[in-house]
């Protein structure tokens, strides 16, 4: 058994790496051993130059840092900084989109017209913007302004968080003083609070972290809303996943990173460049996705996803990847070293995210189209360069249906009940055909066998009639391994859920049932799962912490995953982590996050590294909530 990945394509390419003595993330993990035990427990502090200070978890050595900070303070401060970094990343992405929308409204970004006016109007109305008689550009500018206002300090709580949850949830956040008044302001406040000699109270730090998590939710929701406005709200789309989507006869271009500002445009530009590619002897331009930017273009254009997260280096080793175009986040700097052994061009595109060894072509909204052509020309040149060279492409790919925006899910359900589209879903949750909903979010992590936790948990939960939603690299795992098509429902879903998904499939003219795992999009699109939960909660007249809805990050790695997990807890969901977070050095922090927090938000963390056990625990949490709602278990 390959202990590194379940994915056969990854296994095959790791063998290629081994044969060619090419170093991958797995090798580098090995050379990092043993990793720092203090760091693993959260017990190392570098927040001032009197440190680094370490606290002995066994109590034999020092119990306090030089300033007197104890284990609880250190662990809580470190966790807070991780969460805040995640919030900064997601909201940085959405701030970028807000500027693009505003530039278009001001006539400065002609390549970025509003694609989905309906969504624009819906978002505008949600924020109390009068739309009657106004031009689209004016409405777009007003929406962009509401978004940008959310970053600084407002008089009122953040709009994109408070107007998208139940009223009682927003009130609860106010009551406990965890409702932030600005995304950037809570980020700055938490950085301030975690410096030497400010907040030393672990629980107070954790409450501040939850506020930062709520700001992250706002950033994610804004990211989804603005992407839908600019690039279109996804509708169900058929595509494929895994490295077999690479085609030796075409110019292969991987879109990697997170933000659709660049990747969506390249999809459009590539259509114009097809002839140029043909003149170079290629049959066409084959765009493929990696990580979240891959999910964005899969959702909206059906661009196949090539691979995800820890295996992002491997498509280069096929020898036929002509360019890897990246924006920001989750892009391993190692890719330029690997690309150096092949004809692959790595192209960075954002001034804030350069990589030594890459070609930098900076994308500005003002002249994005021309720059897009320049990028694709480099890929075409690389295609010519590789003529006659040997290559190795694993013949693995799976069929997927993606594109499940909240709007698309509601539209699919409306085929069963035009007037009350959510009713069929609610009826089936009430009668137990669907026991509950689990959102799979987060990454792969080189410390666990890639995809294994997702696969085991998805099988276990699907057979217990739990409807699965997935985003980001979690969606990638489940897609690459065949959980995102109708066949998977037949193979894995329990009888109740199979009947429901078949009925929806049939009503929508699909050949088979809906997949057991619905692809909601990239990591910011976890907001879509929240929208679904909020809609159900409002319909039932309860708050989100009463719903049989749980979240899981079975193989997470990034700071962004921490901030998402934090807002899942803030919204009241039992939230599973499949890797032990670096908090075990503080009993108090562990207790607060897994138990006490429940008394505040209704949500809590479940840390469980065994996927079978994790599925059981999540199912139990679902059962508990069903019982509280008076539903059959
Ligand atoms: Fe990054 Fe979003 Fe994680 Fe994948 S899942 S490794 S964050 S690309 Ni968000
Ligand atoms: Fe050490 Fe305190 Fe400085 Fe941290 S803040 S490095 S614990 S002295």
C-alpha cells in the first residue's frame, strides 16, 4: 500500500518522481523529521525577542515564558494568530474582487463586466440598496462600496456576516461581544492583542479569535457573492477530474491559486487564442485547474480539475504541462524548481505573490486581456519546445458534476416543488430519508495519506443517509476519487438518500441520481453551505445551532482552514478536525474549544484522527440534534 496517497494518479507520478530523483513535498516532510514537539503542542512563543520561549509540557522544565506568559496564554495567542492570518487571506481575496467590481463601475476595468445582474440585484437588496431605476453600473458601485466599508471600522457590525445569518445568530454574537465591527479592524486588533503584554487571558483570546472567525465568514461570503456577480453564479456542469485530463496534443495550462479574477479571464482569453495554438501544431488549449482557482473555473466553465493541494507539483512531472499560471495562496514555491527540469513555464501574476524562478507577468484589471494573451503565448511557446520529448500521463480521471451554488440547488429542488423549493429537502430531513448534512471543507495535508480520511468518512456518512457538501481541496479529493457522479450515489448512499437523490435527478432530466457529494466550489464558497443552512433554519424557525448540520476538515493544513473552522463553530455547527491542532499544550484551550464554547455558540470542535471514529462521532452529533428537534433517529 502506498502510504502517501489513495489517488492512483498521484501514486503513479510519485513513482516517476522517485525514478527521476525529483524531490516532492513528501520527501521534504521526511527531511523535516523530527518536527518540533513544542510547536506541535502550541508551546513555543516568538512574539518578542526575549524569546523564543518554550514551555515544558511535562512540567519538569520551565512553566512560563520570560515575560511570565503560561501555556494557556501561549497556545491561545498562537491559535489566534493563525485564525487571523486565515481571515486576512480570505478577506484579501474578497477585497480584491470588490476593487475589481468598483473599477468596472468606474469604467476602468472593461474586461470585467457584471455577468450576473440578477445576483447583483439580490446582493444589493440584501444590503438595503434601492435598485429601482438605477443603472447596473451604479448598483455595482454601491455594492462594491458596501463591501469595502466592511473592512474598516463601521458603526454597525459587518454587513456581509450579519445580513447573511439568522437574526438570532447576529443577536447572539452581539450578546457575547464577539460580533466584529470591521474585517481589517478585528485582524489588527487580534495582532495587537497577541503581542507581548496585552491579552493574557486564554478564554478572552479565544473569544477574540471567534470574532476574527466571524470576520472570515464575512470575507468568504463576500468572495462568493462578488465572484458570482462578476463571473456568473454557477449552475450544474459536467466535467472530469484527475491528471488524465492532461492531453499531450494540446497546450496544457494549469490555473492554480484562488482568485477567479485571473483564471476566469484566462478561460475567456483562451477561446480567442485557439487559432494561435493550432498554428503551433496543437489541437487546442487545454485549461485545467489546481486547488481553489481550479474549483472556481470548474464551477463556472466546466474546466476539469487536474489535482489538488499536496500533489500540486506532480502535473509538472508528466512532461506535458506547458504552463502553470498562479495567483495566490496554497502555491508551493517548489514548483519553479520542478518546472526547471521540464519545459513548463511557471507564471506568477500578482505583485504580492512572486516566486523566485518564475516568470512574472503582472495582471491589472485595466489591461488584463492583453496580459492574458501574453501568458497563453508563453504556454504555446512551451508546447513547441516539448515536441518530441517523452512524457508520462497517468490515465486516471473520474466524471464529476459540479456547479452546485445555493441558487442551483434551490433550482434543482424547485423541479419537485415550484412554490416552496426547500420543502422537499426539509420533508426528507424530517422523515429521515436524509439524516442530516455534512460539509467537507479544507485541504490535503502531507502528514496524512492523501484523500484517505475524506473517502472513508464520505462512505460512512453517505451510507447513513447524510447528504454531503464539499468545497476546496476536499471537493477535489472526493471528485478525483469518483464521489461526484450519479454512480457514486448508487454505490455509496443509503436507501433513503438514494431515493431522494434519484427523484431530484429524474425531475431535472439527469440520466441518474444527483451525486452524494455536491461540489459547492472553492474554500470561500463554504459560505454557500452556510446559506443553505440558514435557509433551512429560517424555514424551520430555529437557529443554525439546532440543525442536524455538521462540518468536517479531515485533512486540513492552512491557517485559512482554522478560520473556516472557527466560523463553523461560531455558526453553531459541530466541527470535526481530522488533524490534531497545535493546542494540546493547554488543557484550558482544549476544554474551551471542545466543550465550553458550546454554551455560547452551540458549536464545538471534535478532534478525531481516525476517520471511521470521526464519521461515527459526526453521525452521533447529527442524531443528537435530530432528537432535540423531535425528529426520528
Ligand atoms: Fe489551499 Fe483552497 Fe486548503 Fe486547498 S483547501 S490547500 S486552503 S486550496 Ni481551502
Ligand atoms: Fe517569551 Fe513572552 Fe516574549 Fe513570548 S512574549 S517570546 S513568552 S517573553
